C-alpha cells in the first residue's frame, strides 16, 4: 500500500534519513500509524509462517503503544491510506477517529470515516471549533453531527472567530461562559462578536479579564456596560496586573481589604503600594498573607506604613518556614508566643524554631508534642536539648514497655530488610507508644536511638 520510496525511507537509518531530507526533494512523511501498519503486516506474515515467536511483538510499536490506536493515529495524522488499511483489517471505528480528524482539520479522513459509519459526537464539533477547523466543523454540522454550547465556548476561548460566527449563525447557543473565556484569553474580537450577538455577561467577565491581564478586554467590557465588583481589583492584583488594577480603580471599580491581601499573598509589591496609596483599606490579613507566603518586600511595606498586625504574623511565618519574614516581623515589634515555636516545630522548620528560641520566644510541651507527632526529628532534638519541657513519663509502665518491645522487634525486621544497617533520618523504624499526661498517645516515627534514650529502654 505504501510506495517503494516510502518503504525504502522507512528502513533507512537516522543518518540516511537526514541525508535524504537535506536534499529537499519530494518529502516523505512517516508517522506512527505507518509504523503500526508495517508492524501489523509483519506480525501477520510471521504467524502464517509460524515464526511469530522470533519477531517483535507487532501488537505494540517501538515505544510500547498499543495497535488498537492505529486507526485513531491515522485520522490524527490525516493518513487516509492507513485508515483504509486498518478498516480492511477490521479495526473498529470509534468516536475518537472523527474527533482526531476534526482536531487537525483532516476533512478527507473525517468524511471517509463518516461515510463508513464511524460514530461521532459533540466532541467532534468542539475539537474542530477549538482548533479553527472551519471546514470540518461545517461538514460535521451539515451531516447531522450534534453540538452544544461547548462549541461556541471553545471557539471563543481559542480566538476562532470564524468558527464562532459559523456556529452561532447556525443555531449553536451562546452562554455567559463565551464572554468569560474570550475575555480571559484576550480575544477581543470574539468577545465583541459574542456581546453584540446577545451573549450574556456578568462580573465574572471583568474579573477574569483582570486576572489574566487582558486590559483591552476589560476596557471593552466595562465601556459596554458589563458589571464589575471588588473581585475585579482583587483578581487583578492576584495576577500582578497593575495596569488592570489602575484602570479599574480610576473608572470607579470598588475594592476592599481583599485587594491588599491578594497583592501581599502574591508578592506584588507595586500593586500593594498603588492600592494603599490610593486609599484601599487593609488589615491584619495583609501582613499575615505576606508572612505566610514569604513575601518580605510586601511585609516590610505593610509594617512600615502602619498596617495592622497581630501575633499570628510570627506564627504564620514560622509555620511556613519563612525565616526572613519572621525576623523582620520580630525586629519591628510584632509579638509572638508559644504558638510560634509550636508552628515551627510542627512544620519541621528548624531555622525558624532556633531563631525564635534564641530571641526569647516562649515554648512549652506542645512544641515537643508537635515535633514528635509529625516526625520532626531535628526540631524535637533541638527543643529537648535546649530545655523545652515535654510531659512524657520518664519510666513507661509495664504495658508501655511491652509495646516498646514489640516496636523493637519491628525495628529488627526493618534492619534485616536493609541488609543489617539501621535506617537513619526520618525513616520508618516502628511506632513507639509513650505515656503522656496520664494517657497513651502514639508518637510518629522518629530516630529510634532518641526515643529509646528518652524512654530508658
């Protein structure tokens, strides 16, 4: 079925193929479906001659993919001859065949598959519209393929204006997602067409345009009556789009403390500065968002300009391991308490725990509990070695000792699995049950040597 030139090209090595391609003569296209066809023929020949066992498994191609996709691959690459071969070999027609052909605009393959009874669905039209394949979209629709609103949505989202116009003019519905997705993707002409032809919109259209920094779409929507709300400003700074924020504010869009919080969370210092200097309110959430996400520049700006804060700033910085933010907050008067050390220990942030302790932050038994419960070995060892209290009985009861002995037996098994070497670090070495506050509590795995020494076993 292939020409001799194509067959010759297929059996060439990579150097020979490169030499031929460099000649810039008649190009020869070889795709996976071509290789699958030859593998299939090879397999059939081998079975006939009882030599199948010495040939490669022709049910799979070179990279291991199944030949069941041969007919879909042929449609995807537009190789009609491979599709016809697969059909003669009784490969099943699936809905994927039409979807793949429509996706890449292979009208001849799509039409052939349809004439042969291949099924199709709304996805066929959606694939064609999303990729701007107008001829395939028109063929599918005019030959009875169903569609729904996703066709217009996909066309608008991908800026396929001709497909959007065709679908709408032929009865495909427009809904609010058409404007939302066109605006978010910056496809102004698609947005304009949708609006002028009755597609509904709401504040989400402006919000999504601002979030993606699509200033022209935001301007068009606002100038043509699309509503907006404080989410527009919040989402503009969420994406770090100062120009969208400025446009929205200068044209009367409301904002609130969530705008400054979003700017701090994303580390968009210019947006935060603009919002604050133009009267946008802020509160403790601004500093907390900056500290939690390690946005030191935003935290500095907020604290230096009088933004409210509370003890949770240090706790949030420690919980996320944001040492620089923790240092700055403490140096500039932000209070802390035992929850700061507790949060650092729970997250395993030894540098934050060490800094807090060395600079006078209080701690209590919950610091050790948090480290132990979460397997934070280094934090637990640091806290214990530096005098942090831990409400653990020094001598386990008989029942607790039995549990420890069972854990030691598990440890011995693990050591044997590791070739006689005890795992280190946070490796699982068995659960040790300790007695704390007059009740049993299960402590997450930590160094066996540490736990054994603390329990005197």
